[in-house]
C-alpha cells in the first residue's frame, strides 16, 4: 500500500528505522505542506545518530532526522500569498517564536524558543511531507535545481558567517577547516569580493579540493610538525604575503590549535569569527587578542535574508554548490548516506525523497 508519510526515524543512538506517520496538518492559515524531494546529510544529523545528543539537546523520544532539504509545495493555507502549489522551494528549517527580544531585534536565529528541524524534541525533514510557514519556504528560480536547493541550508550558514565577518572587497581571509561549511565560507568570501582566501586544514585531499573550488591558497599544518600556533600563523602570513596579517579569520573546525593560530594570523584590528563547535572550553591567547584589538564574533545558523541571498548567489552563478555533491542515495537507503558521511566519504551526500507510489 502507498505510504502516507514515510519517515526516517532515530529511535536511539545507532538505531534508525522507517515509520509511516500521518501526513502533518497545517496549523496556521499561513502554513504550507511541502513534499520533500532532496535532503542533504549534516554532521549534526550524524552526531545525533551516533551519540543521541549534542550538548544540552538530548534525544529522549523517536525523532525524524534531516534538516537540509528542498521540495515542492503540495498544499497551502488560505492566507498564503507568496508560494503556490507545485512551486519548488528551499526549506528553512528553524521556526522562531517571532515575539521575543532577539526575534524583534532581527536576530531570530537566537530565539530561545526556536523549533529547529531534527533538534530534540522536533522532527526533521527526512519524511515524505513537512509543514512550514510560507515565509520559511524560499522559491527556487527555474535555473536552480532541487539538489542545489537542498544545499541552500549549509550555504546560508556560510552567508551568515561572512556577514558576521563583514568581509569587504579586496580583503584577505583565512578559513580554518574546510569541511562543507568551511568550503562554502571560502566561496561566499570570494563572492563578496575577498581577494585572498586561504584555506587551512590537516586533510590534504580537502585542501586540494578547496583550491580547485574557491580558495586562492592552502596551508597544511601537518607540513610543519612541532611548530607552535604562532609559528604556523607567521608561516601562513609569509607564504601568502599577508604582510600585516589577515583582515579576517574564520574557524570552522572547532579545534583549539586552529583557533589560536587564527588569532595570531590576524592583523591589528582584524576580525575573528568562530563558526565551528568543538570542546566547550579551550586555552586562548587573550593577551594577543587584546593587544591587537581584535573583533571577536560567534556565528549560529542563519538569520533574516540569509536564505534568500544564498538562493540568489546560486541563481546568479556567484557561488556554485554542485561540486560539493559527492553521493546520492534513494530514500530507502538513507542509513547508507549516514554511513558515508560518518566514514568521511565525499563532501555532501544527498537522499532522494520518498517516491510518490511508495
């Protein structure tokens, strides 16, 4: 029999299953029902699968995984005006309360009551159908595919990081960690006009890809075994003629060594953005930060306008995301996609939506 709403569910760490759940109902006149067509796998999805928690977010009941998705509008509420049935959209998967101080200040990504897909206790998008408010469904232009639409989510993270960095044309930036988010930071930095984009990682294959993709130069700390973070920073600045240091540094790795190196690599008055999450506490060169008068910022998910800008960057050809797709599986093989990501195979693995007759 055809399924109603086949979903990929995490029951507990290391245990996933398929469940046929009811089709979700529209809860507001401005809600829409989306038939999910493509979902990318994120490191957070894999972390929940392996460990059942990320920090204070603990899986206490079965939870549908996935949050990097695109799909087709299947039904709209009576007050919906911005999208229509049959339209292809990227799904922004976090719904804020809209009423708290951060929401009213235009920083809804910091909403304490955020309902984010596949973050306990909220179900994710690896299902046949998913409900969102109309303003969290971003229409995809005709020249943007559903596969590209699924990658709008991680690209929006990169957009938000670069907004936090306030990267300007002609500036130099060093990006530490070139997983998917680090790579997209490189791409967005180039799109925003950065003249030097240096990628740093201990994985040489990733660095080789970064150089072909968006970086103007790469550095592997493993070639400098035994060197301190300050010495590595000096080497980076010398290799790439950053005579007074980099204008911007972004850490997308969460590794202490990378963070410390980034602070030393910055020029006086430079900007540092922490994007990767690692250990809760690290040793930090606070004296260097103070003496250089560095601007320090965090970056968390994405906020107003980031999704739309990400779609525009793809549609106008300023950022390409197709190269990041290194694997595709059918919905029924969803766990295989998780295994590929866990094993470090490729960059982005996509899961196709549930077939209409499934």
